[in-house]
C-alpha cells in the first residue's frame, strides 16, 4: 500500500494535470471564438457557447477536489502554495471560457466586418492565444522567468486595443454604431483573456517564491 505522503503527492500531480486540461479547454474555446469572429462561422460560435457548461462543470469538480485536499491533508509550505495557486489558476481558466463565450456571441451579432477592424481583432486574438499558451506552460513547469515575461508581452495587445478604439472612433455611416458596439466588445473581451494569462503568471510567482502579494492580483 502506498504511504500517505505518496498518495497525497500523487493527488497533487493529478490535480496539476487536470488543471492544465481545463486550461486547454479554455484555450480551445478562445481559438474557436476567434474562428467564429474572423470567419463568420456560426457553427464555431455555437460550439463555444455549448461547450461552456463542460468548462464550468470541470472547474467546480477541480475546485472541490482542491478544497478537499486542503481539508484532509492540512498541507503546509510548498504543497499549500501549490493548492492555493491551483485554485486561482483554475478560476482564471473558467473566466477565460466565459470571455470566449462573449466573443462568440459578438460574432453572431449583425455588424459590418470592416477589414481594418477585423485585422486588428485578429491580431488581438493571436496575441491573447499565445499569452494563454505561455501562461499555461509557465504554470505547469513552474517557470518563473516565462511567467514574469507575460506582463511585458501583454503591452503589445493593449497597444493593439488602443489602435482598435482609435479606428472605431473614426467610423461613420449608418453601420458605424453597430460596428463600434460589437467590435469594441470583442476587443475588450480579448484584452480580458490576456489579463487572465498575465494573472496566471502572478500565480506562478506566488507558487515559486511564496510572495503573497502576487496572489492578490485579479482581472479588472
């Protein structure tokens, strides 16, 4: 029979794998939402919206497991930091899925797919996805250097959002109000997805260094 400590470590390792699987679901939701937005693909949008329940259900199950490990094992030091980090990271992945749903819903709305706007949104989507992928890898590998790099990389996406806003403010004509409303909503949700990636980096900082100030970071 495996010693109690070995069973606990195995449970932690399995939780790490399953939290990463949740991250993959969130990442796929974002990719499908961008396919819907850029390709005017209603089936991709429907898949994102329908798949959100699976993300939510997995999040709840993982959260319950993490809290049970805290209650049953009373972990300290590194193990406790891992569990606290995992709880926050899984919540960021769940919120990422919610943001992907919002982007998918924007894709279903009736508004003009103006080329410059779509180009800027596409760039934001690419940047958000690469940040999310890097954040997921940083958390799984406990890579402090990669985690610390996320915030500076997020600046490129923020600058692209500012370009989008400036472009939208220059739009005129009967289709402008709908274009501005829905394109801006999509852009803001992509920005929030990137914010969650950056915050996951903060979770890694807490996990590796034990600095509790990193744990306090939340998406706006």
